[in-house]
């Protein structure tokens, strides 16, 4: 199982929202075709086939738990899975 697959499983399981590294979350989004632009501390992710815009910021080196939940909700809603 690749590192990306492990992170995706961790994200979708929802059991460790407070323990996901910000850089890993950004990497995961880029891996699944999201385009990133940075404006100050805000990392804004978009994808052509997804209506929502993901705006995430780091809290120290971790991703904010409520933003991890927003990413998970997008992945579930649009059925984004491994090997895309």
C-alpha cells in the first residue's frame, strides 16, 4: 500500500482528523488533480469537475480538523478514490 493510499484511508476513516499533517493533505489534494494557489497562509484548491472550493490553512504543522472533515466530505460526495 502506497503512502498516498494510507493517507487516503486515514482521511476517509475519520478517526484521526487532528493528526493529519498539513503538507500531506496538500499533497493528497494535488495527487487527485486539484490545482493549488496560495494567497498568504490560505491554500486554495479547485478542480474543474467539483463545485466547491477548498480553502485550508495550517495550524502549526497540522491541518485543522474541521478542514480535514471538509476534504473528506468532498471525497465522499464526488466518490474520489485511489488510482485516479
